[in-house]
């Protein structure tokens, strides 16, 4: 069923950044990116998008906005830094909402944690590794970074979310953590050598999480734009 827009219908974009991230060296850049992504979602969907912090979202807000889908941003701070009481309301929403949901990177990790999966560090990079996407940070941790292709799982290319994306589409990566196993009911659609679960989908609930960042598409690497447009269509939202 296609959802036709009304004057009050909105998308909701949840900013999952911790307060420490907003005041960090890159805090201003992070906050500017949230606004930029909000506008990208508006331009792509043709409907308003409401940006809200992760600890200020509520079911009553979703109802007042007549929300039609939820997007969740990435983050720059370890999940262990978050106050459990502050994330429990959004955990509850993610466990119970009938709305379509798309989690980007840390947003996927938040989603997976809410649904019972663990979030762990990437495995150490092998000494003989030639994978240019894997880098070692200053503290010795493994990080997957840059614009690199993903590998689709066998048979997943026909999924509606992947229409027009291509077999080895390039997306932005920027993470040192990943989801250890897909939550119950989720199927893994893509991986990389560093991250076994790069994309997982719950078909019945219309929920998708990506460890990569489709929202950071570029003119050269535009697959993320295609994927988000596919998500909106998959969620029943009629786009221009």
C-alpha cells in the first residue's frame, strides 16, 4: 500500500550522537552533517523530515508528527557511554513500532542492541591483509574506513532494497564496531571481509540496518541514494 503525503506527514530522523560526541573535536561537523542528511531525506522523499535527539523521541511525538518512517543516524561514541535509562525509550519504540525503520551504522547497532544482538569490536586486521578498507587507529583498534564496495549475499540481489544498486556497489564506511549476529527474524544481505553483517533486513517489519553509510552518497558513488529511495518505496511511501 502506498502512503500518500499530507501536509502533516513526516519522516523522522533520530540523531544518535552522544552529548560527548557533540562537544568533541569533530562535534560541529557531526551536528552540521545531521542537518545536511535531514535535507537529503526531505529532498529524496518529497516530504518534511523531523530531526530529533535519541533521548527526546517518544511515541507521542511520532503520533503528533504522523510519522511514516524512522531513520537513525550513526554515532562517534562507544555504546557503553550511553546511559541505559536514556536509550530505553527508543529501545522500546524499536521493539514495538509498526513503522518502517532504517538504521545507519551506529543506528544499526542501536537497533540490533534493542532487539537482542551484541555489538562488538572488529577483529584485528591480519598482518598480511591487503584490504585497503581496513585501517589501524592510533589506539591500535581496527577500523573500516572510506568508500569501498560491499559483497551481496547469494540470492539477495533481487531484494527490493537492492534494485539498481549493483553487485559490488560502493558505500562509505566509518566504524570500528559491528553487530555480532543478526537479530531474530533478520536476514543478512551484504558483508565485507572486515564486517560479516554489513546489511540486515526484517522483511515482515520493514526494518533495515546497514553498517555502512548509504546517506553519504556522492555523485561518483550514488548507490546509497538508490538504496534509500528503494527503502521508501519498500515502506510504501510514494516518492516524487
